[in-house]
């Protein structure tokens, strides 16, 4: 692992968007991730995202129709 390899437990919104966009068929942007953060998506104390927690939050939001 290099210093440039992102950790799934500490991603910037831009890194999260890039990984999620590559993993699925939907267009996901950094702005969309930031909007989710503003809407209550969980973040670490330093403002980064844990991809597992973020994915769980997205699933919960989708289940509630938000």
C-alpha cells in the first residue's frame, strides 16, 4: 500500500464519489456526496467518510424513500 492508496475508512468526498461511480452504473459526483453529508451522512471527525458507514446510510435513505 502506498501513501496515495485511499483507505475505505477515511475517504474524501472526491475519493468516495470516484470509487462509487466506478463500482456502479449511476453517475456520482463529489457535489452529490457533499450534499449527502449536508443531509446527514455520517463523517469522521476530520470530515472524511467511512465508505461502509456511508453505504449503510445510503441504503437506509433509499429504504425510507428520502
